[in-house]
C-alpha cells in the first residue's frame, strides 16, 4: 500500500522581495517519480532546496507516518575531489550507516567506472563526476531523493542508464527530478509544473 509520505499546505516561498511560490498545497506518497518542470527562474530548484533544508524541521511540512531521510543532488556535486572514487563512496557510506556493496558494484559497472575506483576524482571528466555524484545519492538509504538536473554532463548512453535506474528506484522511494524536458525513456509517475508562482500537479 502506497501511504502518504509528506504534505504541506499554504506553502509560500520568497527570495528577497520576490515571491517564487504562493500558497502551494503539495502531497506525496511513499514512492513514485515526479518531474519538476518550469521555465528558468520559475522556482524548480528553490522548491527542492526548500524540501531538503526545511521539510524535516519546519512545522509547515507534515510527515503522517514519521519523518524520513532525504538525499539531495544539486548543482554542487558534493564529494571530495582529492579523494579517489572508492574513498568517496566509503566515506559517504560511513555517514549513511553503510550501503550494499553489491549495489555499489552494480552501479559502478552500469556507469563504466569500475576501472577508475582508485583514481582521484579531480582527474575525472565532467560527465564522470556527475555519475559519481548520482551514485552517492542512489547508494544512500534515503526514502526521499531530490535530483536537480541530474542529466547534466551525461552522454547519451549514461543518460539512458540513469533513466532505467530511476524507473526501478521509483518503486521503493519518492524521487523528485528537476528537468527542462522529460527524456523519452523516463517513466514518470506524474509532473509538477511551476508557472508564475503556481504549482500544477498532473
């Protein structure tokens, strides 16, 4: 049974003197994959940051069945570039409380990074760094995953692999993904469209 996970009523977000979202009501179930869409500056990234930074602490957000862990990947990739890929994954696993080595090895193989595990991240290309950042989030035990334009820097094959992974992950977690457009391979449960301060869910 897919139970209610998170909801907010009358959410208003302002940045400086500008109102980004006005009196928004949102509710999410325990699993599913939702594309967050809108023009540049509409508030897509701001909404994800608001969820990540405030949903666990602000009384404006309600968790009917208890608070859950949230993982977030924004434009800052969030790893230590002087460390190797393996050292980064070990470090984040220690913060999270460990993760499946089998799943780690599976993702390394899917993203074709298994031969680079001992190389420092600063030697990686932009696309490879993006894949490492995606792995960091996917390997977390978080029940809620927030991705802000995760396809940035990925080549065609890697983008397809990410879509397949997200299609699988949506069965066990809530995933929100900021996108400019929805890739053909991505099987979204719904869309959250932001237009002129209003949010439309379909």
